[in-house]
């Protein structure tokens, strides 16, 4: 057995985070119950027994391995958020959870076989005699990536099936040689010896680690089995997309359509995609370009395009390249705004112009080149991104690879937004994934802040809501009662009221981490060392505003404290003629009132924890104040 290594160079170190808590925020991969309903598309014709070559970079798989290539492997999760600097867009992740998101063992100390990725049978008896010593399997692997770091004695191994139906381990020869680099992938190549060239050959990757949860993670990518190779065959005539394209908006993935009065101010300066060149070039150079088709999803009509010719980017070595261009003309957005449309759905399809193929063999005498026609090696050259411009702002792309949250009652998270138009905030959309346990039914305190000074005046809205059960990546709506008017910067957040880890969805393909703030009792501080975007979105619309404190000039004449009021007893500084209190659905709350010098003491009777509306009357003017009983 011959094993050699090639390491992908890393242009920049990307911050690592896993199940451990960084600062106060805990981040955990979402288990494999978070599969979408999309079906897998095989890039190779499905047969009972495969023939050479066998190749999969998981770029066309959705959450589970391609059943045209793999069998009994649904426990392995295909995703685009777990790998760091992967050689193609998706990776196969191994950990201690099965396909249903359940641990293999409830024993926290149990260690053993966890996930496995098993190929379909492959007929290697057809390999010509003169090529039987040239069959090699290559692949890329990574320890942890964005997952939980394996312990020193944890392992991922490659096994081959013998003619007698027994599995033998062929890699690694020595577990101590496994790379500890968690930010880049290492490529390996292993020979399939002639004694294993039978008609039902199979190979499998097997992980060994903790069986009690999403622990001891490994990532596998870009698997290629073929003949006419040698132990230095690390180069492929392939350019693969390795990351989703950037958003057409600056830091946002969606904007309310009626906030786009001047779309140009929100549009990104350029559109770009990142591509990895798998071909080692020395004297010969090649060119890579891309184009973009823009479609109105409602009508299916193409409404725009962008063409960047191949000579826009000349590459001469293996590694990552960025293809960029000016954004397309977005008059279509401005036209939709001017026409008063209530929504606009756009789909952007990106296509690399990269001349990709894998060569079967070159005849040593005639130099004729034979190319494979059983695989579509351009499958990793395309990617799509959709935008719905309707009534909300979003930083996330609609899919959560991880959950991020706090662990103790009283802990708070706030997420900064800026509205480009004064408007009525009517709902908050949030996604709470189930990680380890069902979170539906858990109460939280939802709040809106105008700043993070942590003062009494900072909070402009508070109410108790109950987390709703949601499907995969589903954002549930939480109506604000009452709706409020916001202008420029505001913060959406929630306060944990129960013990234990309570995660909010975290999208790793976008990054708005500089908008996330935490408060565990010592004031608001920026969240550090966590990359991604929370699945929290503010939604705007029409509503009856029962509290618009920022729009009543005379509000400052009254000062009401303490707020929150633990026992329902309030002190009011200022003058008014009458006062009343109701709950959020309008029921009257009895109160007692007495004067003490220039102060008014108000005692609310028989009130429970929650938000109430206190109205004061003077000179035919009404002021509404939100009072929290905590």
C-alpha cells in the first residue's frame, strides 16, 4: 500500500468554532434530522454494480449521500457548513449521531463505530491485466472543521472489501499520522492491490469516536477511484465552486421591497464566487470566467444576465481563485418598486466557464485523448441563489447549519438591524432548531431595543412568547402586541427564561456576527469568535399602533419607575388628570392610587408576570406606557 499526501494551501485562517462555548455563546451543529425534502440527483447513471471511474464531490447531493453511488450511508450528513476550505462546495460529515439525529448510545462515555460511508459494489474484474497495478483511490479529509474536535485516540479509517467478503483496513497505516489541521483539507491516495480486483469490490469510510452526540467530527470530500493512476496522481482538470456567491445586497440577503426607494444604495459593489483549481499548471495556463442568468421566479422569465469572459481570469497554479464582476443592472428592482409591487422573487444562476473534464487515458503512441462520458464533471460548476424581496430584512440565507444560544435563565441575545425607511414593525420571524431535545413550548421574553445602553429608556417593547414547533429551516412568526414604529437602528432580542441550552438557527454561509450582542448580567457586549448569521428577521406591515412613545413629544414630562415592576407597585413623577391600566387584549386591570408630595404611587392589583399598558390622561391627550411585571 502506498500513501502520499498533498495539502490544499490556506489563503487566510478562518475562525474555528464547535460545540464548545466561545465567550458566552455556545454553538452546536444541527443534527441530521435537519434534512430538506429535496431529492438527490446522481451525476452518474444508476446501476446495480458500478464500473470505473467512481467519483463524488457531493456537490449534487442534498443532505444525504447520493444513492446512485452509496448504500446504507444515510447517517452521514452532506452539508456546506461543516467543512473549512473544502475542495468543493459540499462535504460528508461523520459524527456520533445517526440519520434521525439520535446518538448511537445514551452512555456518555461510550466510544465505538459511529457513521460510515459505504460504496455500492464496483466491478474491478474488468480492469485490463496491464493496468491492474494502477488502480488508486484518492480523497480529501479534515479533522473537525466547524464541528467538534476529535480526541487524540479518535479515528477515521478507510476499508476495502476482499473477495471473501471481509473488510480490511487500508488507511491510515498509523493513526498518529492523521493531520491535526482543522482549517484545511489533506488529500490521500491509496492503491487497490490486484488481489482486491474482484467483481463486487466495495470501499467504506468508518469513523470511531464518542457515540453519544454530535462529537468527534470528520469531513470527507472529493473521492475518486480509477485505473491508470499512480501514487502522485493529485491533479484533476477540474475547477469547483467552493462557497456560495456573495449577496447582491451589502450585508443583507433580503430587504422589504417598499424600502428600496433607491436600490443602488443597498446593492453590493460586485458579485463574485470562489473557485478551487484542481489542476497543477506549470507552463500551460488556462482561463476561467463565469456568467449569471437572472430569472423572475414568479413568471419564469429571464430578466437579466451577466457575462464575464474566460480571459477575465488567467490561472497558472493549483489553489483558490475569486471570480468577480460588477453587479448586473438592477433597473428591474427599481421598476418593481416604482410600480408598487408587494414582492419580487429573483433567482441567480451562476455558471463557471472552466473547460472541466477528467481524462480517461492518453494513448502513449498516438497521444489520442479519451474522456469519460459517464460522469458530468461540470456538476460542481454551477450554483444558484434566490432572493425574495417582500416585507422583511434578513442577513441569513434561509438555511441553518448550526444552532447558537445561551444556557441560563436571564441570559439575553440582541441582533442589530437598520431600517432604511421609517415603518411599522409588526412581527419577528425566528427559527429555533431542535438540537438534542424539542424546544417547542419553551417560553422566552421577546424584546426590541433602540440601543444597547442597557438603560430603562433603551427598551421600547417587551412581551412573553412561546417557541413554536418548526420544520427544517422554518422561520415561525411571532406577532408584536402592540406593533411599534422603528426608525434607523434597532435591536431584536430575547431573554431566556429556562435553564439549559436554547439555540437559535445559525447560518454559516453568511456573516453578520458584528451585529450580535450578548448580555449575561454585566451589560451588552459584542459576541466574539462566532462566524455566521442568526435566523432572526424583522417583518414590517400595517397595524394599529397602541404605543408610539417616540412620537409623543410630551412623554418626557412623566417618569414611571421601577420598570420592570416586580410587585406591581409604580411611582410616577409628573402631572396627569387620570390613569388606567389594561392588559394586551384590553381587559381592565384594577389599581389603587395615592399622592405622596409631588409623586403618585400606583399599585396594580392581582397582576401576573407579563406586559401591561398604562395610560395617562391630561388636557385631552393620552400617553401610553408599557409596564412589565417581572
